[in-house]
């Protein structure tokens, strides 16, 4: 970037908010030139418009917790940070809605909502650092989606900045408002390739009075699958249901209840009738951090993490597949599967064996009607597309990308099929 162009960014943002990068700011080994830190939507729009007109590649960034997700960028000139757009704009607690800027961390948002006994009913990774814009762009929720839905079900309004500087808003601040239905859902999970999210409106839920968790252990893969399906088909009012798996232990199933003391007691009395002879014990709330625990490894070069989607009726088959592939490649593995069929897999071992295991697993999972999306890989591993086989929607996705970002300014190459 030449000095005159940098000066134009300084005129928009101020000298202290156009700053040089450090090695920690690299994205999949690609080093940008500068970081831009706007303080308002209008500043962000002006900076993005200038970058677009100057044909610079822009990487939106919130807390930076998931910058490694997706494919490496085809180009990286600027990081556009939302760190200063970090306010809870309006908490309409009587209407159970909140309007929040994209750079606000999830933890800060939840602490604000808790003052009125409310919450955004999702449990993303690293809430103390992850931002609202970041979790929307990566569509990162968690175990609570079983009861409360995914982010697309919780978001009711959004404002985004398009590469040409246009601020586009859709949706509203009341739960029943259906105006602009498409835009909030469209940008959720698109990895910031269509526009930069600047604020969002969510529907809220009350904080639970009490919570109880139980672990069901001693079931083999087939029994665990039947148990999960039976619980799902029962009258239990559970809010989360997951199974934890590993190469050196059989599956354990965990279930979470929320409610009053009497309600929780009734749920606890009904649960054994569905479980048969397996062991049931009270579980610590820490079992619901199992997804985040998968990321607790000391050597990034000997670990790979993937998000898996399967049919809930294929859980036992998937367990056997993971065990077979890991054994044949001499890899350690751990997995977490939700009752919805979404799950996470961690493989540990040399990078060449990780690559071999992933190239074996993906086509098999896809033939089962599922998917395998790679979220973390060793920097030294052979090239491996993060997303896998594209479906029939790819032409439509490319058309939308061309309409909203014709110069391919935002996150170029990082999304499905190089979008």
C-alpha cells in the first residue's frame, strides 16, 4: 500500500487506528499490511469503500478466535477490525430482544442481559473473546441449539456493510417482524464473504432457575444411538443431549435439564425408565465445555479438528468408522456428537497420517449423506480443502457473491469452492 492511500485511511479513522500488523496477525501464514479499527458504522463503510475501490483484499476480524477456519485467503491486504464497535445498543427486555454491535464479546453481552434475567440462548466457543459478528459469520452455536435453535433461529435483524460502502439493514426489533427475513439468515455462516456485519438484533430467552446434568455410561455404540433416539422421542424436556467418544473409551451420553426444582426432580425420575441397565450419575456442568476442550492441545502441528454432520441414526456407524480409520493410521482421536447429528472430531498424530485419515473419512461421511469441514490443520500438512464437496447450491452462492461483492474484496478464496 502506498503512502498516499494509507493517508486516506488515516483521514477516515485517525492515525492511531491505522496500525501496522504483528506476526500474530497473520492468517494461515498470510501476512496483511495494516489493521483498520473504525469506531462507527459510517467509518467502517468509508474505509471498506476505499479498500474496495483500491482493489485491496479485506479480512473482517472480531475477536480473532476463528480466523483459521475456512481455506487460506487468496489475498490479504487489510484486516478490518470491529473491536471498537463493541456496544450493546438497546436491550428491550420487555420485548425479549437485544440490539448489539458486532464487536461486542458474547460474554459481555450475556452479562448485560443477565441483569434482567435473560440470555442469548447459545453457547459458542471462547465466549470471553468471541464476538457477535464472529459467531454469526462462522455460525458457531453449541449444544443448546437442540432446544433453542441455531443462530439463524435467534437472529431477527442485521446491519451489514457491503464492499461499496452501502449500509444494508433487514429485519426488526420485535420477534414477530418478518420484514427483511432473508438478509439476517443469508449472512449467518458465510464467513464474512458477502459483507461486514456491524450490528445484529436477537430474540432472547429467560435465564434458567436451576440446571441439572446427568451422564449415562456403559452403553456400546448401538445402545448409545438407540438411547439418544429414545430420549429424543420421549416426553423429557431436555435442552441439550450429547455423546462423548474416544479411542480408548466407550461412548458416554450427557443430558441437560433446566427448570424449577420440582420440574428437575420429575425429569430425573423419568430418565432411568429410558436407559435400561446402564449407569446414570449426576454430572458436573463442565461436561458442556467438552467441545472447547477438544481445542486444548499443546502441539498444533500434530492435531486436526473437523466439524462433522451426520444423520442421528448413523451415530453407531460413524463411531465405528472413526475408530477404524484412527486405528489403521495409528492416530489418537476424540469426538463429541450432539443429538442433532452435528459433531466435532479431533485427530492427533503426525501431519501425513492426519492428511491420510481425513482424505479417507470425508468421502465416506459424504456417501452417508453427511459432511466433514476441516477447522484446524497443521501448517505443514498437504493441501486439503476445508469444505469438501459443493452441492447444487453452488451456482446460486456464486451469483450472490458476485452481486454483493463483485470485486471479490472480502475474504477472497476462503469459503466453499474458492468463494
